[in-house]
C-alpha cells in the first residue's frame, strides 16, 4: 500500500563496492514488518534505478550533525517506520560517524514504531461476505465504536454469514465453518485491530461450532448456532448491562455530582436508569480528542433531562473537588485489575484518586482478558491522522492547526490507555462489585464459563 | 497631598489599562514590557519633591493597571520591581553604600551567623556618584530633587527593561546541562520560554520532544511546528495520551503564567494533569519562567475564582445548537499547580526549588508593595 519510491535511494558514498548490504547486523526476523517492507522496497528500487553520484537531499538536522550526506528518506506512509528503516540503512553506511549521528535521532522516533499505523482497507480478497465487507468499512471509518457495539455488530454479521453458508460436499459443518469464517475475521482485523470483546465472543463461537452435533441437518445446525449467538448477546451483554445498571445505580444518591469520561454505553445506561428512577443528580462529562465521543453522551443525557456540565480533559483539575463519584467504562479488564479503556481514562482515575473521589468502573465479565498488561505501550491503537472526527473547534482557524506530519514532526493519536489498579476503587460487574485486585477470581465466579 | 499625574503619562496609563481590560495584551511578557514602558513615561514626566510622592505616583499607576486586569499578575510584579529598584537607588544616593555593605567577617559568633543568613536585598549597582547634593522638599526649587534623581531612576527602570528583554537568553543559558542526549521531554501548550530553552539545548544535544495539544486552545500545535522547524524531532499527541506516554518520558518541561509565593504556580490548563501524571511516574517536573513572574500572592484555598475563564464556544460551539442552552460549559484558562508537584524553577537568575521561592520574592520586592 505504500506508494512506489519517488526518489532513487542511494547509499551515502556511492554504490557499495560489493553491492551487498553487508554491514547490516540485524537479520530480517528482528525487524518489524514495516521495516521489512521498507527494506524490500528499497532493494527493489535500488535494482530498478540507475545509480547516480548525487545523494538525495540530506535531512537538515543530520546535515548539521554529521558531515556525511545521507540518503533521502523515502516518502513512506509512516515516517516512524521510515526513520526506523533509516537505521538499518545507515548501519550499512561506510562510516560509523554518520550512523552515530543518525541513530541518536532515530532513537526517539523509533520508540513508537511498534504501534503501527492503521492501514486502509484493502480490496476484499477471496469471497468475503458483503455483510462483513460493510462492517469492515464501518469499523475503519469509526462509524461503529465502542467495545460492546463492535462485538454485537460482529456477531450479528456472523449470523448472516452462517445463515448464508452452505457446507461443501464431503465436509462437516463443525469442521469447515471455522475455515470459512477465518478470512472474514481477518478482513475485519485488517480494517481495525480486534477488540477484546470481539476476540472473546469469537472464541466462544468457535467453541460452539466445534461442539455442534454432526448428525443435525444443516439448517438446524445453523439455526442452533444463531440461537447460541443470540443467547450470548442476551446473557453476556444485554442482561449483564441491566444488572450493572441496577447495581451501579444504587451507588448514585440524590444530590450527587457524577463524573464520567468520553462515552461508555454501560455508563450511559446506568445514568439513564438512575434518572428514570427519579434520583436527582447532575453529571459532569469530560471529553477529549481524538474522538470527542462525550458529545454524543452529552446530547443523550441532556435530552433525557439530566443536568450536565461539559468540559475538556485539561479542565478536569478545576472541577474534581466538587465530584462525588466517577463512573468509567472499559474496553477490557486484565487479571491484575488494570483497566484498558479509552485514552484519558487513566488521567481521570488518577486525579480522582488523588482527591479521594471513588472511581467505579462498570464492566461486563465478557470483557475480561487473561494476562497482565503493564503499560499502555504493550498494546494500543493509533487513530488515523487528520480531522477524521471533526474534533477541532470551529472557532479555531484550520491554518493554525497542525494536521499533517512534516519533517521532524509526527502526529500520534493513541486511542487507548491502561489505568493501573491502584487508581480504581471498585469494578461493577454482573457477578457483583469487586475490588480491582480480585478481578482474577471472575472466571471462578462464572464457573469457568469464560 | 496627592500630586496629579502629568497628562501624557496619565494618558499612557489609561491606554494600557484599556488594552489590559479588553485583553488586547496577550502574554505575560508582553504585558510586562508594556508596563515598563508606561512606567518609564510616567516617571520621566512626573513632578515630585520627595521620594514618597514618587512612590505614591507609581503605586497609583500600579493599582489602576492591576485593577484593569487582576489575573495578569506580571503587571503588578513589574510595578513592584520598579519600586524596589527605585528605593534602592534612592537609598544608595542619599546614604551612600553603608546599608549594602557585607557584614565584617573577622568575628565568629552566633549573631553574625544569623545575620549572614538574612535574605540579602538584590544589589542594584549604585550609580549615584554625583547625587550627594540631593535635597528633598526644597521650598525654593521644588523640582531640584526630581531633576537630580531622575537620571538614576531612569537607569533603574532600564535595568528592569533589560532584564525583560534578555529573559529568554538567560533562561536558556544552561539548557544543555538540563537536557541530556536521547531524552524524551514532554511539554504542553506554547510557552515561548520553554521553546527558547529547547532550541538552545538542541544546538548541543539530540533529543525528542512530545508536545501535548492542550485543548481547547490547541496551542500545542504551534509549539510543535516551531520546534520541528528548529530541527528537533517532535511528536504531537492529544492530551488524553499524557498518562499513556508518561512511562517513556524522562522529563516534563512546563511554562508558567505566574509563580506564587508558596512555590506553586498558575500555568496553562492541563499542567496539573501533566504534573500529577509525572509525579505518579516519578518523572521530574521542570518549570522555565522569568523572574518577572514571581508574584507575592497565595492560593491557599485553591480558589475556583482564582482561575481565568475563556470563551466556551471553543469547547461547545453554537453548531451544537440545542445543547447550548441546556448545558454548562467550563473552560478555565489556567490551572493551579501546587509546589509539591514541581521539582525546580529555571529562571533567568538561576535555578531554584519551590521551597526557596519565598526568599526570591523577599529579595526582589519590598514588603510594603504587596498590596497597592
């Protein structure tokens, strides 16, 4: 998907005498996929282009630092990977001086290179069901966001796929359906990395498929599977949300000031439920770029008649002293109690904890993710650069904003972050209110149904 | 009896007060520069026969300017600084250098030890060779005192102006000692002092800067552009990811709007989040500010009213038509950051921890000027 190289790429001191990238110490395996792709493109370009004497325009900073002109950076889709690719390329350079000067620069840009930028949805390979194609487009354009929404949409699309599926001869449904579904799943993952909820649901679906009775006629087997999917959605999401709504709603008393961040579907239900029971409380909605999802929550809550205050994340410090409880949603929750949620949640939880405000996370049990994540870098997703969500105020002239990257300038929009368990007071699930350190006991509480 | 201001000086004060009231003067350094220029005009045209009249004139100017824009603290600070310098000059002119002499060191005793520890008034180099003949309240020639001391006063004011004009250079003097190679620095908003500091360090060091956008003003965008144009590798991130990236950040560099007497500060909205997240990760927080931002003011109760509020339409604009009526929008411009969150203040006059800010204030300003 990267455009063809627009400049001939030269090693800094003319063509190498042996023509081989000899001094590159890193094997192909140690480079990331992006770097490998860059390396391939470079090798292809080097073969195709005629070597000329003139090196490309040096990067201004490197020219200042070292006297060796370096080859022009490729116009790759992500200069993070391009800068990272500069390092293996410069490792091939003749002198150590150039690579020292450049390695210092590339270090900073390299630490984020594993994030990987979102790729545009490629043309559907193989036969992808149209429902899945539509869903992938909706995902990549962020029309469907939120862990619950994405999971329900995926399962609904898969129901259509299953109904339209016909077992090929000499095959059983329980064995072949999964191979049929795999490319559909990969297509969705290519559009946007899979959420933990989708992963858990699909794992459960695979379990059901492989456990389906071989003797059942095909239509009955398919109907049974769709019924199981409906039950999953109903039990693990809809009814779980109702239980959470009631439990968490009991924590809201008259006169409370509730604070929430961005838009969680569960917290929205909790607040609407508590309001419909006649409790008098006001809500403070904290919102932030890149997605500015809080505005949707704001319109829903204020149309329901709840008194709302709206502010952006930096302003949090001035209102936190008036807040009685903080309700947060989650994308997933780990066995050490750390909550993986929309970027900015960690800041809200941290500041609330500092001001002794209880932080309550509302999370269904199907969002539970085995394993422990230590920081927000282990797993994260970047939003596409630019104003996809129209999240800049109209009062700000567009020329004053930096919407595209430039030389020495990269724009990163991480979508998630990790809140450590120390900042959280309690987690409300459908099996009860749990302190964050006991999250690992959830599978036990569910009778290992996870 | 209160002397009236000369018309020209009076007009200049009114013009500046109007600009401050309408927020046409943006930025603490700009406000400080304009205040110095106005004070210079006022002093050069003032008529007074003793020092107290001059002090009264200047305090009156200070009161009017601070009332025009109470949240712009540098205006009052400059007036206090000028008053302090004027008093110093006056003291050296009338009494010689006796008051400023260092204590004799040949006897060791507890009292000498204690005396040496007193905050020493900042020395203004005395220029008062030819002023032995100053006579106050001369009935024959009421202006003789003014004429005699004015050149000295103008030089004192010029000192303040010079200090203001060289603030960025002096703050960045030791930049390369504070920033090391391959460091990742986080900053927010667009502070020109921090920008000058980073650009100075970039001449000798290779580092990366992460700039947080700082909604709703999004001044971080300009900062990122300025830094990347200077050849520093820059990342622009939204405010929501400050906690996420903090584990990789080596230092947090902030600018200040005003430094308070307890070592806390008013800084652009979002600084509290960055400083708290840094404290959670044990990352040092460094504040770059000129000394003209030192304010003899306390924020003991973390007053909501101490904040300055900006236009809510940048948070929730009129395009959300039906929401605008039903919803409260909060858009403070500044945050209060407590002294426990800041590790060091880098000023044009050296580096100081928050615990010694009170000493700096005692040395730069006179106690009687805290309230005009």
